[in-house]
């Protein structure tokens, strides 16, 4: 019943992640659909068909980029991005600062182009301002070409009409407040919620005072400003409404545009950049460069020096205060600004080494699901690609790395000498590395899939010799060791040590076996089924015949899991009674008899 319940749970997660992908969408749809991952409780995978089932809003955009090029006028049917994020349940891990106003949202299209939004611009404006479109209808001029020719030559009007020849790719990010539509990416494939985990100490008792502020991070020159006389002044009225305190009056602020200060620091205007603004007590808020430089409302975000004619200097929350005049609430109004840090969140292509667990899909971690969603191409054993198809979709597989493990390669090529085998495996590995590098150079993320925990006797170890640490990320995973421990239902450490090894480790270090036996600690042997009889003589030398032994087969593989409790004296017969010679762990030691530790 427990396994049935797990399988039902996996089926429900599969439905959530895959939506109606099997039913197919309509219109031009990216192969992978749209994924929502990162700092969320429920990672989502949504097709265009899935999006069309939500309550829609209609949004017309007159699309012109910062380069002045016209991209058409479209009437879209769309779903507010806030609705989708609420469905995915944005979360923050345990932190002293638990407001979500320092989170960023990175959106990526099928070509790898990225833009970044702030959590605040999504949640502190009306829902329809930022949405994900699933359909678009061109709004073309009503007049005929003949009438157009009365005012313009074809070299003028044809440019405006030709943009409609190529249909808009869905899903599409819509930014209704942006004047220029460079953030309105088409064919988006990924939405990631990002927590920067800034090293900003939260001290609720700190004085909200700051005589100057630092502009730092991804800027051409750092600035420390105590006066802003050289900047043009601006004045703005704001209806101050607090999340908890409600309406607090109409305030008239004077100060300097935040965008002007960032421009003076040489921060650029890349749409993957954000700025984190913080106060002495650790309060902070994040703003995207898109909202600051693409919209008129963003350009009115200011570093205020006075409120209703009174200087902020000398007051609580002075000398400078971030004011967001057109926001629905004042949560991102940061008092006593002390630090302004620019961060570029453009994701560099990486190799994610992902352990998918010991077998069943219900043992795949949420972090692994997130990493799979970020991947553009895969390096995967055929059995993983088959078993985890719902999570992988139609992403191309570059090669099967399991076939490049020497003992497996030997099974397929028994005619090769040891020298020939090594040379051939090395050549094929290098050919695989070339494919990975080509994918990285094309801006694609690579997922290298492995069974279990990739760093506990994983088959992916060899790939690490070809790439630097900053090109790799290792995603935490569940090992067969964890699944086997659950099957044992014993506290195998019992306040002592657990020694994990494999046959070669015991052969090369005979003193290790002696020390473990004398201490009474638990020995866990990976890949030892085939060589157990060969090691039996060494075990007999240090262990008594009645020493408990547990043989765990296919841990984590539903329908194949088997647990045999025996003793060292009877272990060979127990092993010979089972045909499995690879998928198993061997435990040995007196603590296998203990249900719980007496040392709590």
C-alpha cells in the first residue's frame, strides 16, 4: 500500500509537471513547453494548451524595440504571471529577512535570450500589467496597399506589413508598462524564481541612519555619495499605502532619479541586471533594470531627500530614501539607503550533474526537477532517458555516458586488449566532451544524468576531469544507500561510525577492515555482490561467523527491492541463492541488530 500511495503521488506530480503535453497544443509551441522552477514549492511545466485553460486577460501591445524597430501590433490572450507564480507557490528558505521583495524572476526564451523581472514589479502592480500570452492576433492597418501608396512608397509601408509574415511564438512574455518591448520575449521556455541570498545582515535594532550610500557591484566605477548636487532634481507625489498600516496620506517627495545615479556609476542598461538596495537594519528591495530603464514609471523611482518640504536628513529613515511613486503599496520604499548593489543575473551555460536517485521517479528531488527544467540538452544513459521521459520531454541526448565506463565497454567489446580498450574509451570520451563544449558554446545548458548520488561511486566522475568547477554544478540527490537504509529500518550508526567502501578499497587497505571490525562500526559495501566470495576469507579473519549481514538488492526500484538478513557464516549461500550480481549493497556489523541508538 505504501508503494501504491507513492506511485499515485508520482502520477499526480507528473500530471502537474506535464499538464496536457500529451494532448498537444495549438499554434507554434516550443518543444519543451514552459517551466516554472527555482524558489517554488511546486515546479510547473505548462503547454500553450494548459495556459489557454486559465481565465484570460486581453492585452494589446504596439511593439517597438529600443533600436527603434517596429515588431507589429498584436492583441493577446494571456494569463497574469502572478497567477502562475501563485500556482507554483513562491517560497523563501528560512532567513531572517522573509519578505519576497528581494527576489528576482529570470525569463529565458528558446534561443537562450534572457530578461529579468523583480518580484515587486509583478506583485505590486495590477495583475494584467505582466502576463504570459498563449495566443496573439495581428492588428493590421485597415487600409489597402493602394491607399498606403498615396502617402508612402512600398519601401516604407511594406516594412510595417512584413513583420506579420512571421507568426508570434507562444508562450510570450508581455510587459504592458514597458515603453519599449525588448522584455517581451517570444517562445519562452523557462521562468526561474531566484533568491540572491545577499550577504546583508539583518539587525532590527540598528539605527535607521545613513549619511551616505555606496553604489557598487557590476558598475564601471564605484560611487560613495553624501551629496547629490550634480544630479538633476525631480519632484513626485505619492499616495502612501502600507501593506499592514494602510493609507498614510499624500506625500510630495523631491530627490534624484535612481536611474540617473546608476547611469553615473556606469551600470549599463542590460535587461539581465538587477539592483539590490539596502538599509542599515538589513531591510532591502530588489529592482530590475527593465523596470528602471524601459518604463516611464521606473524612471520616476527616486532617491528622495525631502518629504512634504522637510529634509529627510536628521529624521528617522534619513538621509536618502527610495520612493516608488506608482507602486500600489510602499513595501519597496527603503529608508536610510546605505548600499546600492548592481548584480548581473545573466545565467552562463553550465553542466549540471544530476543524480536521479536509485531508480523510481518518486525519489527524484525537487532540485533535480528544477535543474532538468533548466537544461537544453542531455547526456543520459538510455535507461534513465526511458524511465524519466515525463521529466525530460524531447530534449536531445548527446550520448550515453554509461557506455563509456570501462567495465561496461568491455562487455560490449570483449575482443579488445586492455591497452586497446583504454585507448578507445578515452577517444570516445573526448568525442563526447567535444559535443558538450559545442553545446555550451551555443549557450545551451547541459544536464549530465547519473543514477543515485553522482558523487558516491557515480558513473559521471570522469567528466569532471575535463571541466572546471565554475562550469559544473552538482545537484544533490538520493543514493541507493539512503533507500537501502530505509529498507533495513535500523540505526546503522547507533552513535558510532558508518564506513562506506567498495571491494577495491578493502583490498587496497586491509587495515581498514580490521579497524572497522574491532570498533564494531557498520560496514556498507557498494558493488560488492560479485566479489563477496573473494573477500570472504578476509571477513572471516576479523569477524565472527554470527556477525549480522544484510544483503539489500535493487534498493529504490519498486517491485524489485529485496532484503535478506543473514550472518557472515551463511552469507555466501544467501548470495548464491539470488541471481543479481550488481544492484546491491552489503551491510556488516553488530549494530544491524539494534533498532535504535541508546545514545541520543
